C-alpha cells in the first residue's frame, strides 16, 4: 500500500491512522459531488495503526472526479480533515457513464462558449444546461421551475464527445420566470442520468447585494460570523470555521417582511419564519453551532433571502477548518479496506433565533 493523496477513479480509497489514546474513530468521506459516506466506527487502541476506507469493487462504478474530503471523528468529535483528489482515467474496463460533463449556464447564446456557467439565474435570464456526452446518445433536458412550471428541450441525438446547449428561452415565455428553486433532469435514452438544481432570483435590472428594488423597498444582505445578537458585533465573512455560528444580516431601507433559508452542502434546507423589519432596522438569522452539537458539514453552503415572500438574493459561503484537533498521525500499514457503507440519514440543524433591532 502506497501513501498518496491522489487516487484513480477505480482505486480503493484507504485511510491509515494512529491515535495517541484509546478511542472510537469514525471516517466520513465527502465526494466532489457532495455525497457523504460514513464508515462504521472502529475501536482504536493508542499507538496501533488502523485502516478503514472505501472499496471500489463494492461501489460498482467510477468514483466522481475532483476534490474529496475525509473527516476523522474521534469519540464523535472532529479531529482532523484530509483532502484527497480523484483524477485520471479508469485503469480497468469501466463504464464511466453517458455524460462526460454537464452544468447549468446563463446567456442568450446557442454555443457553450457563449454562455456563463452559473446555478443562480435572474427572472429574465434564459435557462440553459450544457451537456457533453461520452458516447453517442439521445438526450433530453426537462426543467421544473417554481409554481409547478415545467418545460423540456429534446430529444436530440448527439455523437460521442459532442456538446450541446439545452434550454428554455425567456423571450418565448413572455414574462419573468417565477423566483425560487428549480431542477433540470438530463435524460439519456429516456432514462434520468443526472439532476442539477438552480435558483431563480431578482430581476436583471437589480444588482444582488446592492439593494435591488422590491416594491418601494430595498435591503442589503451579507453573511457574518459571531456569537452575538447585534449585527454590528458580528464579523462579515464568506468563510466560516466548522464551529462558528452561521449568520446572515439583512438591513432594510424601507419597511419589508424578510425570511431566510440555509442550504447545507448536501442540500438539506433549514427555514426561518418571516419577520417584519422597519425602515433602517436589521434582522439577523443564524444557525447556532452549540445547539447543533457537532461540526458543520464542510463545503459550499447557500443562504436564500426572501423579501415580501419572493426570493431576493442567494448568497454562497464556505465552511472549512476545525475548532478542535487532538493529536493524530497517519502511517501506511497493510490491510484490507472496508466495504462501502450507506450514507447517513440527513440531520436537521436546530436553530437559535436572532432578533432584529436598530443598528448602533
């Protein structure tokens, strides 16, 4: 067994560790696509080399390419986070699937290079998805929008390696798209092989974060860290530690009703009730780490801000790092990797409410 942080798409992924105390150790691996797999806990003795990991043959398909994280929990508490990379081509006879690339994009063009990759659209954007196939295939894209609105583009026959833009044209629809969360399914031969999510937000005439009009009112929005209830005692940031409180600060220029929804890297949503905010006042919504009782999932989070019942802005931020790290070392002993275990069931974060007030 060779120490490495880079793996092929059909390699077994192993983690070797040594603790400086007797402890129960759990590994949680998060793929580049956000899938979390929690392995069965192991009882580790101080100073004894231990091995755990993912068995590719048991998984049955290539690992997702890109950057992964490996969280090491000691007695249920975060101890260390490793970063690994999965790259390259399969070394065996492996079917990598019908798609080699797929992403959502905004723009009026019909070629991929004429569009801008994004998963956040305005209500007057064309809604596009760019699909590249790894082998000849018949492809259809099915969009589902807020308000039970749907549309599809295709089927279209593509040659191996060909890229094509599928989409819904805003001008043809004739009115703004409804704001909120949407999905697009990619079907190959009539079967769904990929589902992407996206958000439709404020009209293009209003700059997100700059107080786009909502009726006669406007708000400014930013994410912030800190354990306080006053907005001026929080620190504006888009990067949080895994034991920070996660806050969003909303300041109103006019009287509005606001609410917020936090979205974890795995797609779990935590909703806050609407609050009335007077002109010149602020509202802080936050997730309290102490109430949650464990480290936040690392990766890209979103917070959706709603004004007067409509999605106003979607902010992105990251959670990374650890607040508690016992001594832990890694050595490369031989051994057999554990089989893949199912991902744990989602757990809803408990929220601590932050009340609004007048800025100091």
